């Protein structure tokens, strides 16, 4: 019987499950229902980082096999990695590491939205479309890392190529440059002086791979990165990219 003060009664909660899961949950004998409740309690009580670790261990192997099976989206990601001249290979080890990172990143986001990590995990496990979300995240993250490694001069050249320059600057370049500043990777001094500006403007960021990943996770949410990757997969010209032009050596930098 549904209690009037509890709209999320057991009936309503079970109705939100896929039919197979609903039937399974309803068919469990009492002792096995206790196990399910114990797991639910432990997950709800755990810190977000612990949840990420558990979900990674509990789901990664199955997710990898499903991701490897989806050759169409995998090939699209590979083609775009090649277009951006990113050398990352989509091996099972790379996919495994990215699944783990996705959960950890979701845990970071969940400090703002506590239920986000469990919601993300459930969506990814249950839906082929949502599993593609992992591939969107991988491509988006690899491009974000590429942007983090660029000098500000290269950022300027890149945004000049874009159709929607203001949006590109606001969504991606400004947050990255702010992170460069905050972490003293690039420190603008005497910005109004031309020669000083040239010095920091052409400086190439020096940052380890581990630190780069940490900074990208701290700077962008999983949604922003995944949407970035999705936009590039769906519309190859969503980001106009000319490697030779962007990375052309600046003659003035030599001096």
C-alpha cells in the first residue's frame, strides 16, 4: 500500500527499473533481499571516491567488452584522434583506465551533485547509448589535454579558425588559461608591455601527464568534456583544426 507521505514507495521505485531488473528484484527471497539492502546502504554511506573505486572494480570488465564491440563509434573516435594528431591508441588498457577515470571524475562532480556518480554508473551500464558516453568522454578529454599543452599564441590561432569564436573561448580557452595562471604554469608579467607579452604568450606549458589529467578534471566537469567529444564526433567541423597553422613556429619567439 502506498503511503500518502511517501511518493517514492517501493512500487514507484521498482517501476523506475528496467523490466528485467524489476522482475529480478521482486523474485528475490528474503535472505537475498537483505544482501541487496546491505549493498545499497554501504554505497549510500560511502564517500564519493570509495563509490568510484567500487563501481570501477564492479563494472569495468563488462563495460570494456561492450565498448570493444562497438566498432562504429570506436572508429569515429580513432579518426578524430588522428585528425587532431593525437597518438592515443584505443587499446583495452586505455579503455580500462578511462572507465576508472570517468568514475573518479564523476566523483569529483558529485561533490556538487551527490547522486551523480551512481546515476552516471547506472546509465552507462544499462544503456548502449550511454556507454557511447564513455567514448565521447575519451575524445573530449584527449582534445582538452591537447589544448592544455598549447601556448596562448596557439590558442589564439585555434580560436581564429572557429565559427563561433566567443563560445569556444568562453567554454574552453578561458578556463584553461585561468588554470595555467593559478598553477603558475604560465605566469603573465607586465601584460601591457609588448616584449613581455611575447615572452609568456609563446611559452609552451610544461606539465607532466599525471598533473595534466588532474588539472583537466579539476577544470572541467564530465558533462562539459563528454559534450565536447560528442559535438566533434557528430559534426567533424564542430572544431576547425589546422595543425600546421596552429603549431607554426613564431619567428619572433626565436628572439
